[in-house]
């Protein structure tokens, strides 16, 4: 639990020191952006090094390269680090250019302002000659015009006078170098096209080497030296680089102010045809830093009115929730409604996982469903546009329907490697990661959740139902009938990830993973529910377009009622067929020896053991089922398969698997926190929640935040405020509300959309104020603490409890 002595600003993330070991993680957390692009919070004066890593990424911008590894050609697709727009440095007289890592830092303060999207820096440094310099800067990526970024940079000599020279660049002479383990691979994604100077800056055009996407950046500078506009800026070019130089004689305590405004476009299909022309036009119409900032600040204000969550009594949690909401908007915002991009697992904040999209959207999209449904729809459309590729992927493996890839990038093909090199033996082995077919479950779940929350029948008629049915088709073709007329699903990996195979499964993967089987049964049931909500003519149109026969629904129902889901006599759902026969692990011995056992799989392999042999999990697997669907739904599916569960089945399963989970994923604590609260173990649940809430802020995985934020846990911790602490169940036709605030939260306030009505919730420990704005209904029905409530629309009411 956060301590009462902690002091945090509700609307900003602040750092007042410079720690080289933590700097890359802080750069991720200080990232600015607007959904179209994200730019890491690197100090302006730094280049890529072991301490610093400038990076700017555009949603959906990838490039594919081949690298020679050992004796094989290995192809990888990566998020592209576009030309560095940020670089600006200085030197005093004829000395060396400033290097923050080679001087004495007298003071430093950085603040990321969530409300305006602006990053502030106040820095005082002393060089080896004892000269002290004050540097203040601000920067932002416009939420109003997502193609604009801007910086204001002020410098003042504090105890000396002299000539200060400046160097500002658009630098395309860079590679992807943000993830150490990728450094042996070919990371040269950019090739120069052209560059040209202008009186106050100029422009740079590069393109990606394989996907041939042009990226155009244009820049202009405005410089005031001692309050007067400075002329005589000199711009020059090299291949793939534009730089502008100028200098100013400053007396002690005199100041120079530099404004740098940059526009960027690409030739991606969802961007523009003439990237350079649009960049130049946009830059020309952009006024001063302050004017562009005011437009962006107004857009952020409008956005916060829709998404803000107010917490009273716990300043740290308030700051972290707003931090998470801010970075979700950096990763995907209302600007994304016309962008063909999913939400990368690490946001637009770094290069980990190569910027690919995984199943993490299952934790993220419900937040957008409730707060920004148009953005949620755009992310679902990213998947729909790749439906044909998913059909091809299924066909290649002998299945029907649509099988979406574990890692998705530009075109929807599988980006996961199927072999890996053992660095110790030097031998190649199978990589079964792509067998995490449950990503297709997550996509179908997100379609259903969006429909249940929004009631968007038009989306379902045109896109959603087709996608949902094709995913069901895939699972039906993967389910095989056993001799006893039950059905099994083989060759899959569950969310656990530590278990890749067992001796009973040929070709890798596991058989009858409980999460997979239960969720497949749930999908089959929901397919009927979705179809029943559509007009008859819409059903017929969808059936005709995909050659669907109603007999398929009957077959799915047969599978649903006969899926093999092993359950022990004590009511413990077996994680997969054979899990109960695995060896128990001496968890305390490993904790004592290694302290941090998050990546227990690597520890075991280093000791010559295999995680496949033990009862353990990286993250919630079986328990993940209870996170996605209600426990009553799980019970119904289990009992259809012929088992009977005890009344306390959720608590039993929670306790059993909690003690066999290493929490190697930041998402794991969220799931366990949710279930602990469901089981009435509130103190444990709140503790797990606060650990998850701080996971990126504290970089609990020992440096992974440096490679990008964990968008999944940020989305999940925001959603949990609404669905656990406000106690709102969004999975029913009618809302259920059962508040349960953490012990140190005094008040919780937020709004959301449900069934095209906007709800405003304001609750404390004794009462809930609620108002529902509706254009469709005069009366709103919901259940509050198991009591039916009928509320007059567009009128605030207070309910005591």
C-alpha cells in the first residue's frame, strides 16, 4: 500500500535527480505523444548510448530486414525509429559540445504535465572550468495536429560570459538500437532520399529500406538572443541529415531562447501520398511555439474531460492512474480513428517486442470501449483489415476460419520466430511461442465486449460478426473428437508461457489448456447471442458472404458441451491435461537463492532443468478465465463438461495457482488482484493491485520499462478502478454496481459510456452520486448491490449504502 508520507503531484510525473542506470526507463515514462506518434523523453542534448536513447515512433510504421544468424537467414519486422527531431546541443567558446554525462549536475528537475502533454526540464550544470549554465526546455507533440512536434529551449550562463554556439539537427543517420538483445541483428531501417536547407531550417526525407515508406520531416527555428531575434542561422546537409548552427555572445545571466517546430508525415497508406509536401505546408501554417501549444493544450483538456478518473485520499495512486491514462493516449488517441494500427504491447515508447501487437489488447480495449468507443472501433478495424491474412494463416496449418498471429505488425502475417538459437550450445531449436493461439480468443472477446458496451449493431453487421464467426470456425476445426466422444484441443500454449510442450503432445504445445477450452466454449455460446441480436437480413448477408451454414452452429454447440476440461476432486481446474502429474517446486529455496524469480524459466534452464516438468506459471493462466468472464459462466461451462464444482471453487483455484505463479508478467498481478477482491481477500487484492499500478513507475522487472511502457498493465489497472473498486460489471445487459474502495481511497469519480448512455459516477464509502445522460431513454435500469434501481435519465441522484 502507498505510504501516507509519499508526496505526489496529481497531474504530473516528476524527477529531481539524474541516475544513469534508470535514465532509459525514465525516458519511456517521460514520452510525449498523441496516438499518431510517440517521442521518448530523452534529454535534447543526448544521442544513443548505454545511458540514453532518443526514439520517435509512428503508429503502424514497420520495416522488414534479414539478418545472418549463425548459419541461417532470419527475417524480422520492426517498429522504425524515425529521424531524431529532438537533437539540440551547445558549446561554450571553442570547447567541446555539451555532454550531460560528462559534467557536474548541480540541479535537475523534469516534469511531465499530464493535463497539457508538455514535458519540462530545468537543468543547471557545471563544466570542468567551473562555468555554470542554466538550461530550461519544454516540448510537446500536438494532440490538436498530430503531425506537429515543438520544443522551446532557453539557456543562460550563470557565472561567466562568452560565445555560445548551438547545433540543432534532424538526424536520419540512426539505426534501431533501443533493445540490447537485438544488437546482433540488422537494424539499419532507414535510407536517405533527399534533404534541403531553408533560411530557418529545412527538410529531410528518408525511406524505409524494404517497405519503401517515405518519412518527411521539416523544421523551422526561431531564435531570440538577449530579447532580439537572431538572424544568420546556417543550415547544412549530409546524406540523411540536416543541421542548423548559430551562436550568440551572452553576458552573465543573459538568456537565449530557441523555438524548434517540426512537422512529420509518411507515405503509409493511411497517411498521405506526398509526405514532403504536406510536411512543408503544415510547418508553414504553424505559428509560434505558444500558439501551437495552446491548440494542443485545448485538445488535451477536451480529452481529459472524457477520460479522467479522480481519486481522493491517495495522491500516489491518483498520479499513477493519470500517468497510465496519459500513456494510453500517447499510444492510441482520438487521432487514431483514421490510422490503421493496433496498440503495440509497449506503446509508442520503445522497440521491445519490435513494436508488435499481441493479446495485450484484451486488457486495454475495454478501457477505450468505455471512454473512447470510436478509438476502440479503429483498433478492431486494424484486426478486421487483416482477416484475410488470418484466414490464410489458418489454411496454411490445415484449419478453417481465421487464426490470428501471436505477433502482428504491418500486414497481419505471423511475426513470431519458430526457431531460436541457444547461445550456450550454438544449436537451433524449436520456438513454440506462436502456438499461443489464444490471441484469436482475445480478438473475438474484444469484438464481443465492444458490442456489449456500445450496442454498435452497424459495426457488427459490417465487420464484427464476420470476424467473430471466422474465429469460432478456426477453433471448431482445431477441436478433435476423442474415442469417448469428448473433444480436445491440442498444440496450444496458454497465457502461462513457461510450459511450451509436454511428452504427450507432438509438435509442441499442450493439450486441453483450461483457459483456451473454457474460452472457446464461451465463444461458441456468444456466437448464438450475437446472431440473435442482429436483424434477420443482416444475418443472411453475413452467412452468404462467408458461406456459413447454420449446421456449423449446431456443431459448435456439440463441441461446447463436450470439451475436455479436467477438474480434480477438490474442484481445481487443471491448467492443462497432465499438469497435475508434474513435479512440485521448492519455491522458498529458489526465492532464497535468487531473490527475484519472475523469470523462473530462465533460472531453471540455467540449472539444467526444464520448466515444462514443474507445476508453475509465469502469469495467470487458468485464473485468467475468471478475469475475462464471470465465475458463473465458468461454472456453467465446466458443469456442461460433466463436472460439479464446490461452492468455494473460485477461492480454491485462486489459492492453488497463486502459490505456483512467479508473476513474470506485469499483467499477472492485475488478474490476481481482481480475483483476490472477488474472493473477499481484499487486503491481499489491494496490495497486488498497488504493486501492478507501480510496475512501470518502479520498473519492477529490472530494466524492461527502458524498452517501452507496458500498455497492457496500464490499461488493466485503469479498468480495474472501474470494475473492481467502483464494482461495475460491464459484461451484462444491465450494469451491476457493487463498490469496494481501497482502504485509503476516500472518493472516486469518473464517467463512461454504456449502451450509448453516458454515466457519471461519484462515490465514497457511504454513498454514490450518479447521473446518466441519455438521448434514448427516460429511465435507466441498473442493479446496485443486488437491488434493482430505476433512475430518471439526465438527473443526478444519490444512493446510500
